[in-house]
C-alpha cells in the first residue's frame, strides 16, 4: 500500500514539474540576467527604486559628498556581486545540460548544497536592518522553482546504481607529478579560498561592515557616514552580505565540479566563462574607481591567477 502511494506521489510530481531540469535552467538564466543587470546599473552609477526610497537620496546627491567615493565604493560591491551571480548561473546551466541530464548523482548533491548556501545567505540580511524588497521578491520567486526543480530531477537520478561517492578517491587523483592532478588541486585551493573569503565578507558585512582598507579609500569613519545619512551603513552592509554569500556559493560549486566532474570541453568552457565573469568584475572594478590598495586586491588577483593556471593544467591530454 505504501509503495503504491509512493508511486502515486512520484507520478503526481512528474506531472507537475516533469524532470525538474527546465526549472533549474530557469533559475540559472535568471541569475545570469540578474547579474548582468546588476553590473549595468552599477556601471551607470544608478540606484534601484527601493534603494532610493530607503536612502531618500539620489546617487547624484550622494556623489557630491567626499568626491563621490561613497557611490564608487557601493558600485565596486555591486559590480562584483553581479559577476558572481553570472558565474553561479553559468555553472547551473552547465550542470543541467550535462551531468544532471546524464543522471549523475554528485551533480544533484552539488546543486542542493549550493542552494542551501546561496539561499541561506539571505538570512544574513537580517543582521543589518535593511530588507531589500527586490532581492526578497526574487528569492521568493526563484527558491520555490529551485526546490521544485530539485524534487523533479531527484526522480531521474539512479540512486541504486553504483556511483562514486564524495568520500571516494577521484579518478584524476593520480600523482602530484601528473599535470591534470596538479591543476585540479590548484582549482580546489581557489575554491576553498573563495568559500572562506566569501564567508568572511558576509560576516564583516553584518558586523563591522568595513575593513581598514575600505575606510582608507572612503576617507571617512562609520560615524561620518551616519552623519551623512543614517541609512547608508545598513545599505552598504546589505551589499556586502549579498556579495559574500554569492562568493561562498561560487566556492561550493567550483569545489564540487573540480572534485567530481569529467573535464571535457563543455566543462572547461563553463568554468572559463564562470571564472572570467567572477574574477574580471571583482578585479577590474577596483582600478576603475581608484580603489587600488594592493593588499586589498591581493586575494582576488591571486585567485584569478591560480584559477587560470589550474584551468590550463587541468585540460586533459589529447589522446
């Protein structure tokens, strides 16, 4: 009786969401377009309507204070956040088109883990006193689609078939002298750095908000920002927490792909596009706004360099 009921539940789920993959693809596309939109708006020095309503100031009014450094600082967070969203969306689309379509168990696990990290980071927004209504609405729209997509795609995974688990030794782990093995270890190191760095940014965003290099660039202290507008710090903290959560999610995705994926042409192309989107926005926005503190830029520059080297070394030999 219970087996019959379980079968009915699966049939109903298939009827409602199919195999779930189109829903996850929609989430990936939304993230890509949202990231591009965030970069576009930030590059134009514009604020979204809910930001304007919350601050009660236009970017032009804020730009007249401290040589526009406050606006430029906000731009640098938002451009980097947009690049991270594009990177996440690209990897989601690749996972759906490749490993998920083939029913590979690790891909489903990775999507679920990234969803926990990505959507869970929304809770960090409770720590700074500003609820971004657009972000909240987008999360309220995407999260159910993502969960339904996972439920539907869960049915196409062959959970009984013998597949390598996360704790099993990957086939690529041969020797440090093996080029691909070294490349993948470099990429795993980058992924770990992204996760720890993103978590740090998120925690700083909901506590002190700024690091010393930020205040040196801004040429103010937090109480000066409060004097300009008491809602400035909560808005900046919101940007920092969102960016940190996105970087954490990127780290989880990169680590999972490097550990379990087969590095064919599609995999390498997806990683190249995601890496270019994430690292280029995070690095290039700094000289664009004059935030050229080398110590502050070192993690992003090192990450980009190691990612490029690891990606190149990880390319399988042509046989």
